[in-house]
């Protein structure tokens, strides 16, 4: 069941950001441009709420860093 949450979060991240999550082979936060970091944070906030969490840090479990 938890695997479904990972899959959903990673697909949703790609739909919101335009690139794959780090855990799915996408770029890490270190190589993102400032504009991409804004998109990354917004996508993570949305996903966190959709998964029933309030902390954005929980997305690292599902998406990587």
C-alpha cells in the first residue's frame, strides 16, 4: 500500500514540476535553478497536503531530495 503512495507522489510531482522526482531519476535540489526551486517547493507543498501531511519535509521520503 505504501508503494502506491510513492508512485502517486512521484507521478504528481512530475505533472506539477515538469520533471521527474529525484527518487525517480530526476535532478536533485542541488542542481535546480532558483526558478525551478520555487516550482519544486510548490509541488512538494501540494503533494504533502494531498497525502494528508502538513510538513513539506515528509515529501523527501516519497520524492527524494
